[in-house]
C-alpha cells in the first residue's frame, strides 16, 4: 500500500495599524493577547482547511480545500 504525506494548512491574515516608536515595539504590541483584531470576515487568505497530498517522491498528487 502506498504511503502519502498530507500537508494540512489553515492560515488567515490581516493588517492592523499601530502607533509605536520602533518596528519591534509594533510587533510586540500586536502580539499581546488583548490586542483587538478585526472581525474574521475582514481577514484574507485561506479561511478553510487546505490539504495537500504528496507521494513518496515528494510530488504533489492531490489538493483539497474544505
């Protein structure tokens, strides 16, 4: 029976504007768990699950988005 590698990905992204003295401070500010992010419908990217299947040689043989 063949063996397959399935890469599972779910990623979304958004841009937020923050005031900070340095880029590092801006990143840290957004990294806090209390930072308000926009509603999900304003995010872009893959909002559902993406499954990419590779054969034993590393060739992608199937992709499924749900």
